[in-house]
């Protein structure tokens, strides 16, 4: 099985929901929520793609970076690359029934581990989604991160305890899911968090706490002051609010503001190894990948996820050779070329 076969299989199974376009730019699938597209007219998802694509990196070949080290230390666990699987749920309706939720969870948790990295499991309108994710993490000795929707704090803390019992590496909340209508329609209300509520959540656990959905320096600093271990610079894949900025437009400023006081994770359009270089050059420590992993699971199940992640790792390795970076730490803003 190779990546072309995986995408072909996924394309056939996801007809009408995702065309797995040559350019995953959010145009074909705009407005398809539920589905695989962006909210409204899809401008936010399209902006994610376009702004990332506009960034250019200087090629360098006169150096000694002949065998780059792509390994990444995530909260004490060494991963094979700085790529983790984003927390995604609702595949039974967002993927048009192409795969069952439990099967997808099994694929991402185990396929990630087989590639030497980890997956973040998500939460959703159906409480079983999170429970299945927690069970999958527990089966692999806690090698995963549990991300919870911004429910009432008491409900979040219940789910934090589940993650603790499973031995998860970290736990967190995707505050960028505060406006998800599907949660409300399924009787699972969500909303924004006050600073006091955030501190209560951080202080409720000894696990590292991750906050997903940060787009401003102001909120990054709030998270840092609340004791958050890591933030994910993200606009939820353009699926919750039309007309917002992309993560790459604010990432450098956020990274400069928080330095190494928190792990800075970013997402929003990672499709190949050079995208990872761009995110790291702008200040991210690591990235999340979403849609390509869904294609991997639908088109090739656990092996498809592994192949997808290994492809990204290998592309990153090659990109580092051709940009003169011998380690992830050597990828920096000076590599970016602007007109």
C-alpha cells in the first residue's frame, strides 16, 4: 500500500463529502459543515491554505546538515517527528459514513504509535466519542493526549479524571470549539472560558494542560499566566468562524511573546513536509495534522495513518537537508523569504 492508493481508496469512500483535491484549499468543500469543509463560504479554511502557501523558504545546499535529526521531545516523551494527530471526532457524520468512529480512533492512536508519534483524541456531541478515545489511550499505556470540548467546568473535570485514570500524557480543552452548533443540537452545550474558569481547570490536575484555539498574543499570555503547559495556535481548521485570520499570520508574534515558557503547537493546513518547516520557522515547536490523517484512516486504516505520518516525516527530513537545518532547533525565521 502506498499513499496514492490510500488517497484513491479514500476518495471513493468519501464521495460527496471530500474530493481529496490535488490542492486541499477549501474551495470544493466550502460550507460543508457537517462535512470536511470550512464554515460559511469557507474563507477561513481557504485563508489557512493561501497564507501558508504564500510563505517561501530559502533553499540552501552548502552546509553539513547531511543527516538531520527530526525527533521531538514532547513533554518528556521523545517522538519520531514534530508531528502529532489533531483531535478530531464525528467521523460518522463528517466523513459521510465512510468509517465508524471507533475504527477511526483505533487507527489514529495505534497508527501514530507505529510511526513513533502520538495522537490527540477528541470530544464531541456524542459522549461515547471521548469515552472510546480514552479507552484507546488506556490500551496503549497512556500514549496519547485527551482534548475536551469547552463544556461546563464540572463536566470537563469529570473527563480530566478519565484521562488521568487512563495514564494520558496530557489533557486539555479546545476553546476554539466554543461555538460549535453541533454540540448544542446534540444536547452538549459549550462556550468560552473566563480566566478564573481556565485557572480552575489547570489547577484541577497534575497532568500538563494544553489549550487549543489561541490566535492572539493577549490570549497566549493569559494562558501562560494561568499555568498552561502548551497552546495550540489554531482556528479549528476554519470550521467554526468564517472570516478569521490564519494561524501562520499570528504564530511568530505569539511565539516571541511566550518564548520557551510553553510548548507552542500549531495547525492549519499541514499537507507536506515543507509546511512543517514553515510552521517551525515561524516559532512553533511542533504541529498537528488533521485531514490527511482522516484520508489515511478511511483509505488504509491503521496502516494508512502510519504511512501518512511517515510520509510527512520523510518529507520533513528531505526539506531540512535542502534548507540546511541539522536539527529542529536550527529551523528559524531567517529561513523564510519574503517578497
